[in-house]
């Protein structure tokens, strides 16, 4: 999934993605955050990979998971 407009940084985000897909977003300003909804199952395990790309790639990506 490519972020077409800035994903909201709250539970009101319209950005969502299915399991086993990729999310390509951008950080537009210092402190920008992209919140993305995804449906996960409690009895499953998942691998998540975070990385920055490009000439100004973010090097300190992090993930928070909320229920």
C-alpha cells in the first residue's frame, strides 16, 4: 500500500492494510507519525520489518501496537 495522503496520527486514521502486505509511507515533517490499522489474531505470530529508504531515510523507525 502506498500512502496517497498523510496517514492520521490517531485512532481516527483512514489508513489500513491487510496482513502480508507492505506499507510505503512518508514522514512530512519532524514529529510526523503514520498510524495504520491492521487486523491481527491473538493466536498468530507476525514478523514486522521497519526501514527507511531513499536519500533522507529515517534511521530510527519504531513500532507501537495498540488494541
